[in-house]
């Protein structure tokens, strides 16, 4: 490897690693802010959170990698241009393409690695993160008591604690027992108490001291008029609550494996083919069912009271004209019901078929997404590198601003294209590649301008021809 190539690679690796992890951190924090309400108050252990955050960090790579390639390439060539190292290389007779060559090779390797990641690793991490996040969101909040506020977390009970002391003891406890589903007919009041979990963490023992209990008897309808009740006083009473509903229970991951985000290319192809075959079969079955069940219904039997005998009548128009008024009404009503049932059946099948087609579109979009990440890295590199050579500014100032502008618009085009695909306005191969196709000519244009040392962002380069035109006209006049 040439010394020049080593120098360029060293200049690139540092900014790339830094921007990559910064971008991952930013997108990771966006995830935290989005789902923070689902984590708070659940009493999740550190191991569960660490496991979730580990898998989530992998799901941020498809967003972080293209941004890191764009920003690091822009910073690298911006630094080279700012310190006149790029000028020295060009003065030695090296074209820009040759200077970019080692980074082009690195970017191609990154794109291959990005494809492998999207096809093999990302579906697995999506499965792990998705299933774990689902279980966390479905789990109940942990049992927390606030002074003077009723807590309804435990099913069948409504409890209020007047004050919770620093040593964990409770004061002024009020409990409504709703397990009998008869309203507030059972009430417990205690001056103090303690609350401790059992050794196996499966039950919560609430010990009440110096209290009373009230129980309205509702055994028969007369009790609603006489309101009988009994009251008892106790020095100590223990109530045990089941905490199993507050524990995080894991759902079988097999239930999530069919989701399009958890499949690789071969599995997506198989799923799409299977759904297409199923839809085609549904079409054929629909036509056959409609033909058998509705279109070929004839007037097989019309009851005619003629010596208690039934008479078969053919369904042609001449026979219909000979029927009496009641028979005609029966036939019209039967035909109306047949048409109504046919329409309902058609609407039902049509809605089901449309939802199936939308499902196919989602799988097709995910198939194309496996490739868009890899190609996006290449396209954004050919925007960042020549742009850095043109603006000749390094550091985290101008490069960050320019990179964010380009990346935000790239992301907007990507989201817009994907949305149009999922709404059925564009085929998957057009919508999923919209951002790449828009940015590809921009990358070619910037590379051409950087090769020609064009002053793309120099305002004087655009104003001087206009000024010279006015000066020439003045001289002619």
C-alpha cells in the first residue's frame, strides 16, 4: 500500500468512527424518548434494559451508517482542502479520482458489509428487540404508592396510603375489596401497616395493624333494602397479593418471525410467492363461488296451491309473465336477496384481497430495503467526498451543517417513497429507490465539479460574468 493511501485512510478512519458512534447515539436517544413512557414505572431489571438497549443499538445502524459515510468523507476531504494537502496532491499530477481511490474501496467494502448486516443480522436483532419491546409495553407498571392517592394496580383492590414513612412503614391505610364485583361493599381501614415481598418475589404481604373491616351483606334482593352488614376489629391482619401479573413474561418469538422486518431475502421471496399464489387462488375461488352461489341460481321451485302439489316452473321471461302477482313478488324478492348477498360477498372478498395486496407490498418494500442501505453508502460518499474537496472546510462546523442538510432531504425522500409504496401509489422498485435516484445525479455532478476544480460555492464566480456583461455594454454605448 502506498504511503499516500495510508495517509488518506488514516485521515478517514478517525472521523468515520467518531461520526458513526455519534449518529448511533443520537438515533438511540430518539428511540429512548419515543418509548420512555413504556419503560418508566415498570420495575424493569438492569439486565432486561441492557438486553433491550443492546439489540436496539443494532437497529440504529441502517440510519447511522449512511450519515457517518457522508459526514466523515466530507470532513476528510474538507480537512485536506483546508490544509492545502489536496492542492499539493493535485499539483503532483494526481487526479481527484485517484486520491479518492482508497476510500472508494473502503466504501465498497462497507456497502458489502451493510448488505450482509441488513440480510442476516438486522432481521435477528429486529426479532429480539421487537419481541422484548412488545413484552415490556404489555407488562403492568410496578406497584408504587403515592401519599393520599388511590392505587388500582392490583386487580380487585383499590388502596390508598395516607403517608409512607422513610423506613417503609405505611400510615392511614384504606382498602376497597372489589373481588366480589358488588361495588364498595368490603372496606378495610388500618392505622398503620408494612408491605414486604416474599422470598420468591411472587407475592406481596401487606400486614395491617390496629384496624377495622366493614362488609355489606348482599346475599339476596332484600338486602338492598335492609342493608345488613357486619363489622370487626383486629389488631393485626395479613393480606397476600399475587405479583405474577407484574412480572415481565416473555412471549414466544415464533409469533413474530413472520413479520417482514424479521426476514432475510430468501424468506421474503418465499413469503411474497406464497402470498401471490394464495391471492391468485382466492381470485379463482371468488369467481367460482360467485358463479355457483349467485349467478346460476334459477327459479327452481314455486309453490302453487293446486291440490297440495308443487309445480316446477322454468325461469324464462314468458313463464314469468304468466305467473300471478304473489309469485312474481316472491321471485323479485329472491333475486333482490341474491344480488344483495352477492354484493356483500364481493365487498368482503375485495377488502380482504386489498389488505393481502398491501401486505405483499410491505414485503416487497422490505426486499428492496436490503439493497438501498448498501447503495446509499456509495451514493452519499460520492456526495460527501467531492463536496468536501469543493468547500475546503474541515472540522465539525460547515461539514456537519452540509451533511445534515443533505441527509435530512435524503431521509425525507426515502420516507416519502416508502409511504407512496405502502399506499399503493408507486411500485416498490420505484418508491424504495426514489432517494437514491434523486441523489445519484447530484453525486455525479459534484464529482465532476470537484474534478474540474470548479468554484461551486463561490458567489463571485456567478456574479462576475453578469458584472462583465454590464461593463461590456457600457463600453459599447
